[in-house]
């Protein structure tokens, strides 16, 4: 397949001739489709003259002047008849520079829809009066806040579509109006979970032309956007960004919506003996990091071998780094990575993934301890080629006699029961070394990796015999803080990546609670309190998500989990 450029045209002579001449000077091999809407200024005749020199230039008619959107739709339909991919759209008046075509083609290797943006990295518009620029910028902000998409320029017509985007759209349903069709196409691309990226370009207005977009069209666009609006609560939550820089919203959601593509195109080998890279995430773990490393060094493996163990110390201020360096001297597989400041667990995981060489990557928190067979039980699951990720069976060491201890044990017991039916992850995960990085803004890293691999068609496995000892919170305050963070993080993940973990729905959990509940007075009281605390935590997580814009990817540490 080769690229094609679609240019809807209405009375663009002589500007379109210059655009076409500049296009044909480019070294890329592509076709050009001009959709002429009954021009009366010689546009059609000039294009026909150029066709004799350029056999890759096609001219098709738009039978009547019934909107820019219809012209674009006719161009798309013509392109889909041919062997074209990607498909670029641009104006024929010279406002879209032909020098950016190579940038579009390059980015189209990694993204499904590439948008030339006038507003990313500052304003890049030449020839507009301040009033026109202000109206355009405010209109983009309005669309952004209604649709909740991390885009600076919603109405730009300078775009590059992968064929797969248009194959999933009913072209006959596209709107006839210019602004509306651009917003509609962007909405449909996001709805289909396509990868969207903006790149900057300089928009140069042709000062001698009169805008073909009237006030009635602009008003219609304003109202039509409401058809694609996000839920009211989502819009309300989005308003908190008015207090902050819009750049953060774009960066955060762009990264979550467009996770990195899998290494090696998602290809891997099934082996009898896998090499394993382990990443241990640590922050002020002087009391536990040694036990964690001892557990890893004492693994009994048949299906693989641990090739390297990276300890990522993220802003630690205690003796964590010193202890790990002592272990480095004992075993050359252990390597310390020091992050000067604490940037969140996801950022630490990304540092590990950038260095991991093994067939299988394992991520473990440094406040957990493995059994000698834990890693072996995890690796065995990868004999199934459909499995991309595996979770362990966490067993807490908290005292069951206290309410918080009971709650920690009860939640992990429910986790185990649900994971047997619906595999899920927690505390320690193993996955094929296909994920180059994860969104740095997520506070639920295991679920984010699960979402990335699930989207690519991989299954999640649960190694019920892979026991991992962990320490849950010991105070009610720490317990609520942890549960609240997880609730907010899951909502962020669902809103951005569209991935819902099984336990996000309280209804999914209730049946397992009834099935395993002990009906003596102590357990009934403790369970009632746990349901109340969990409900409160989820409610506050919802408040954090909708009202406070609190995405706790760098969270407060629960100090009561630092001893085991």
C-alpha cells in the first residue's frame, strides 16, 4: 500500500496549483485525490492541466456544493476503493504546508491518527487577527472539556489516518459540515481505542480569501458537539483542570490512552527454560529489602533462571541503598538503580523495563517475601502461548485478631477466591518482556500492565501456588489511605485506557463475600465494619477522581507496612 493525499477544493485557483507543485517536489511516493465542489474560478481546468504531467493526480467531482464534510467523505470513499494506507487530508489553499507530509508519514508508523496542531507547544498561526485566534482557541477548549480528550486542536483538517481507522467507521454517517466532521472523526477514533497523536505545524492563513465557514455552521458545531459529550460527572471532574496547566492533562491522558507498542511486534518464543529479569521497587525499605532479596536468591527453578535482579530505589533516604550495595558484592546478578527523587512506582518500573533483558520480567515490591518455589510457579504458566501475564497468591502476615488485620486477610482471601475464577494480579507480577514502558501517571501499575496486554489479546493467569508474603496496613488510617488510592487509580485507568478490573464493581465481590463468610458474632461485626470502611474508601476515591483531580501516582507511604 502507498499513501494518498485527499484535498477537497472549492474555488482555490491559483493557490491549489502551488500546493500541488510543492507536493510533487517531495520525494515520497503517493497519489493525490482532488475532490472539486463545482468550482467556477478555473480550479478544475488547472487541475486537469496538471494531470497530464502527474499521472498520480486524480480529480473527482462533488456533484453539488453540499459541505466540506461531504467532499471529505467522497475522498475517503474513493481512497478506500484503492490500495492506500495511510490517508492524509489537507486544505488546497496553502495554509497546510507540504513540508510536514514526511512528519505525518513517520508518525503514522506508531499512531492510527496523526493531527497537525496549531496550538500544541504554543500558538502556531500566522495571518489571523486576535479575535479570530481567540475564538478558535476557546472553541477548542470547549470541545476538549465536553469530550474530555487530550487534544489541543480539534478542528484541524491537516491529518493522517491509518486505513484501519476508516475501516471501522461508516463513512455514510459522516457529517456534511467541515468543523463537525473533524470532531466526529476524532471522537470515533477514540471510541474505537485508536492511537491518536498531535504534531505541531505552522498554519499560514491566506489573507486574500474569505472564510467558507459561516456563523450558522459554527453555531451548529457548538450544539452538535454535545452529541459526543462525556458523562456529566466526567465533564464536571474535568473542570478541575481549569485551576491547573492544561499541559498536564494532555500529557497524562495522552500517555494513558496511547500506551507504548509491544516490543518485537508482540512476538515471542515458547521455551523450556526462560531467562528472568526481576525488578524490585523500593522506597525506604531498610528493614525489609534484605529479606526480599534473600527470598529471590533462594529460588528453586526448573523452568527458567534468574538472570538479573534490579533494585530501583526511588528517593530512599534511609539505609536501603547501602544494604543493596552490600548484596551487589555477594551476587553479581543484583544491580542497584538509584532515582534521586521519588517519582512514583510506575516511573521506577519504567527504569527497570528499560534495562530488563530476560524473556520474562517480574515486578515485586521490596516489602514482600517469596517462598522458594514462588517464581517457578509463575514461570510455568507461560508454557501457554496465550498467557501474557501472571499473578501470585499473596498471603499477609498481619495479626488476624485486630480489625485491620482481619480486614487485610479477608481482602486477600477474597482476592484469591475471585482470582481462581477470574485471574487477577496483586503485589508481584510476571509478564512476557514485551512491554517497553507503562504510563507513568498510573497508581495501579499491575492493572495498567494487565490492560496493555489484555488489549493485545493476551490472557492473564493466576498461579495459586505461587505464595508471596506481604504486610498490609496496621492502622485504620493507613488502611483507608491505601484502599482510597486504589479506588481512585482504578477509575483513572477505566476512564483513560478503558480497562476495568474485576473488583472495580462491588457487585462482583458480594457473591464471594456471602459464599465464604463465617457467621459467628466476631466475624459478622468485623465484616460489617469492613464493608463500611471499604464503601467509605471507594466513595472518597470517587470524590478524589471527580472533584479533586487527585491521581495519586506518587502516594503517601503507609508507615505501618514497613515491618514484617
